[in-house]
């Protein structure tokens, strides 16, 4: 049966929404298979490129509306000044993100209409996987990018299958995922081949994960203060919040630590040179070690602005190193053109952070070098380390309290795990309200503190792996995969008189 008109668009919307339930944290994988098969089927039966684009757009809108519903929570955090804007903004975001699957469907259908020999079942699958990947890559880069819930995350329940990302990144993992999930549209042989690929990928992943990467590193304490966003910045709570951070940092075992880690913007005020808070924060520095904390940072000159930063503080209360967040959240952490449109940005926002200049690798005496990643930056593959010498670990500090107990923090954790796999580096993750975690270089969560729990997590730093192909060459490995697929797709082009399979 072929659906037409609004029925086809409605079917696309529903199948895309159901496919989102296969993403973290539910992992209802059969819905991913059904959703991708429906995407291909609706594409195949569309009358032309415009119709295919519309159906793909509807599919993507449903998919991202369900997968990103949790953004609504941020608009209802007291004082909830902009709660009425929440539903239309989230709906608008789903429409915007939905355009990318629509673009993949429209472009690929235009290619088939121009070159009908591409319409064969296996060529069709390769073509759609190619255009899907290009569209997903564009989603991660255009307009500062928003690579949330890429298709490769569907396998996050099975860590061995994630190891493909160490070679071709999460974009390449998404390419292979499309081929596997949509394989039933190419017949039973393709379906069996897909099952074989999953088995081979899982076996190879288990083999890679069985290798020894070296011994453990220094002992690190992650502090999870669990401060609700509604009260975090209220003046009457600030002293107590700082006292709680210090108290948790100094719990038994403090003398054995090398590092204490606080989450993003942990101190509830701006830290500047000579700040009265620094001597208090220094009480959380273990003997001979460091406090690594997220903080709002100022140079002391109001006209220079405020940065969302990671500070390294020693026992004397000195800031010995810092990193300023490079990839800020549009409309969340800054208003575009806020300097040029200062009166407008003051009306529609709560102020803007300044952007840092570059990702860094920090080297502190007595500590393996590391690259800081602040919150949203963990979403972007190939953009989590600084130039120069490869770090030995990644540090992700975040504040997901804006999103309560929703899917958002759990999906964010999966992004962090994929960055560890791609780079072959362990990650220490400190979150205000959870999930704080110790992640090894294969993306395994070795220890964690769940959402809305206060406490500390002590763990030795896991070892790093040798540099992965993706950490060496980035998206060039993805390009190589796509070129191979394109060559396979155009190989043995049938003659014009041959019928389509």
C-alpha cells in the first residue's frame, strides 16, 4: 500500500517520533529498525524530490521533538520568566533539526530521478546512507552546530559496538547504523549481512576492549553538590553552597587525593583576582594537589566581560591555570551580537558569557596533562582537545540541573562516552545534579553518581589508549568511508537499456 498526501506526512511524523524511543535512555531498538525502514519506504514511494524532502522533514521533526522534549524544562526553572516561549521554541527547534533528514531525502531522491540506475535496492541504501551522513555532519556544524542524539547513539547500550567510533567517529558510526537498521528494505540477504556486521562489530569491539592500556593514575575525587538550579544563584544560599562544596571535598580519604573536581559554575558567584572566595576554595585542595572547578570568571574589569571557565587552584588559593569555554550555547549562554545589540540582549536574556579563544591541553606539575570540556562542548566530535601534545585524559564539568530528571542528562552522558571512545582517552565527568562519572578510554562507565544525589566519587584515573585513528585524522576517516561507499555505489553502472533491480 502506498500512502499519499497528508497521510504519508503523518506516517513520517509518527515513525520518526517512535524511532526516537530507540535512542538513549530507552534503547527500544526494534523501533529504530521500524523507523528507518519507514523512512526509506516513504522516500521510495514519494512522487518526487519535493515530496521526499517534505516526508523526510516530517520524519525528522517527529524524531527531534520527542528526543529533545527535555529542553522545555529549562524554561520552567524559577523565576520562569520565559516559560511561554518554551513550547514554540522547542517546536521550532524540532522543525529546524528535522530539515536535515529532509535534506538527505530530497537530495537523494533528486539523484535517483536524474540517474535511475541508482534506484536499485543496495544502491538506494548506500545513497541514502551517504546523504544521511552528510546531512548529520551539517547538523553538527551549521549555525554553530547541534549534534544531539546522532544516529550512532542507538548502540550506546552495547559498549563494544561503540568502538567503531574510534576509527570513523560518531558520524561514521551513524553511517553504518543507517545501513544496518534500514537493511530490511534491501531484502533478506541484506538483513542477514546487517546481522553479520553487528556480530563482527561486537566481536571486534570486545577484542579491542580486552587489551591492556596500562596502570591506573592518580586518585581523583568528583564532588556532586546537587544544587537545584532554582536556588543556585540566590544570595541567601551562596555561603551554604560553598560550605557544602568544601565539606564534601574534605570527606574521609581527602589526604590521599591528587585532585578534587567540582562541576560547571560550582561557586555561586563570579571569581576574579583577589576574590574573597579563593581562600575558602583552597580548603578543598588536597595536599600537594589541585582543585579543578568550573566557575564564572572575570578579569576584574566589568567591561571585559565574564567567561564560563575551568579553574585550577592550588593550596595557596592561586589560580594556576584556566580554560575559557569556546563553544557556548546560543541563547542559553550568550545572545548573538550581544555587544552590538546590548539593550536588546538585556531584555531577552540574563546576560552573556564571552567565548574563549581555543581548546587547551593543560599541564600541571604532578598531574597527567588533560583537556577541559565544559558542558555542551562534549557534544562535538573532534573538538575536545587542544593543539600540540596529546593529553592523557579529558575533564568534563557540566551543570545539567536546568533539565531536571529528564532524558537530557542521560543523553549528554552518552555524548561524553563517545568522545572518550573517539579520542581513546579516559574522562572524568563532574555534574552538579548528575550524572557524574568515571569513563574509561573505551567509553565504559566505571563508576557514577546518579541524578539528584549529593555525594563524592573517588576513583583512580583510568589509563589512556594509544592514539586512535579518529584522534589522529578526525573526519578524514569519515571521508574515506564515504568515498569507498560512493565507489561501491557507482561500480558496474548498468547500461541504459538494463532494467532497474
